[in-house]
C-alpha cells in the first residue's frame, strides 16, 4: 500500500498549516463504522493510514515544533457533512472495526473539549466532515484539513506545486468576486444542449488551495478549487438561478428543472429517476443549488480516482443541499433529521459524467463585458 513517508508528512504539515505561535497539538480525526457490516476495504485502509500517520508524526514532534499528536475516533454519522456526534474517543494504535469497541480503545471526550485543546486537524474520514468542521473552526479558532474518502491513490495530489495551484485558484476567485452571474451550457450525448444561469449576486468566492494559514479555517486536502454559493433568495428579491441542469448518475441521464435556486422537478428515465424524485419530495432542501466549484488539478496531470474529495478538484462541479458552511443559508435545520443532511457534488468531467459535457461557462460582470472562462471543459486564461 502506497503511503506518505515520515519525511513526506513532516514536510506536508508546515506547508498546509504554516506555523503559528499557539500551535501545540495536532489531531488526526477518523470515523468508525457503526457496525462491522458497514465497513469497506477503503475504510479499513483509511483507518490504517490514520494510525500510521499518528505514529510517524509523533516521532517528528520536535521537527514540527508541537507538543502532542492526538488520534481521535468517533462513531460514523452515516452521511456527508452531517453534524458530528457529541463526543469522540482519544487513543493509540490500530483503530477498531466498529464503534461499539471505541470505549475499550480510548478515552471518551466531548468534541467541545477537543476543539478547545487542539489547534490543527487532519480528518481522513469515510464521510465528509467539511461542513461541521468549518462551523466549529470559526467558533474555536482551530485549522482543519478534511480528507473524506482519502486513499493511497490521492497521494500524488499531495506532491504537486501548491504555489501554482494557489495562483490559479486565486485567479478564479477574483473573477467570482466580481461576477454577478454565470451562464453554463451543457451538451448531452453531443447533440442536446441545456442552459443554466447561476445568480452570483450578494456573494463572494472562496479559495481552497491546500493552505490554511489563518485560525478558524477548514477545507479539503488534497485541494485546488475556487467556489461560490449562488444567491439563495434570502433578501428582498428572489434568486435568479434558473434553467435545466443535466446530471448523469448510475448510467441514467436526469434533467433537473431549477427555479429560484432550487430543483423543483426532475425528468429522465431509469432507476435513478425514482430515487431522485423521492429525495426531492422527502427533503426539499436537498434541491438547493449549494455551490459552483471550479477545480484546477486536471491541468497538473492528476487523474480521477472515483472519490469526490479528489475528483471535484479536477474540474467544474455543482453541489446540491447544505450551503451554510460555505456562507449560504441552507443548514442542518432545513432537513428533517441529521441523517438527511447532505452536500452532494455533481462533477462534470468525462470520468464521472461521460454523457454530459460543459460546452461553455461565461461570467457576467456588472460594469465590464462578459468573460468566457471555460470552453469545452478547458479553462481559458489561467496558464
């Protein structure tokens, strides 16, 4: 199994988390299946990596200038970006295969206590913790790199030139800050076009470039995207986000009708259609257009691996659901129960949606001409 070496890790931590005077502890945070039957090979590998990283980083404490490495585990929440449980367990050595064994493995500690004591987190989890850790980071002032679905296949993406990644990401963020709208044309099966307009008023962009120099920040690693939450209509006027959004899922082609930044209906065929209709009816907040994301890592030769954490950083993507962790308005209280909270990225690259191609993305500015920023899936003007 490919893994980062101790040297790789000791170089990576200060590159991702530039040293700050108050840094004393680094926590490695992982989730554990509720029952052994829910486990998977990838999840087992991730827990093994986390335990190895804890051991190697402990050996490098002096070089890192830290006092302690803390390995933390909690019972899986069952879905991406759902709220964390009230507590986690702190321990050492191999992680257990199921949550029922956590009390024998380590000491239970409230998350509020953990967040107050640990300044830096790596979170190689099965289910994404990006949303809850962003919220907690703002409250407690720690820094966190979330790594949902991390696997050895992602290690090359930790070895690229993140200075150049940062330059490209900041260029797109600057455009998003100035834009009031984005017009996107999708082509399905090279013959049918669908158009979407995303309302970007009253919003600014975010940069996720793989570096977290400031307290109170959290985001993905590997990284390499700029993103923005479309305006959700919370002010005096409704959102102008509207159009038809094609999504290929499990081989089926679906088309979501978007009005006022919400998916109001879905058409298509196949088993996925029934599931999506039921999901929208059961959880209207799922239909919220929560994010426009612009990943740049494909230009660095990084291939897709079938994990959202990395694949969304390769190109354009649109997310459904929760947005408040990115500065939007839709949060956990808008869903019926914690298990239904979701932030789900639809990634428009050939490996994930081969039948759907991004023909063009054009930004509209209030006091400047429109700008074509993507043509046939390739960025313009970033090199």
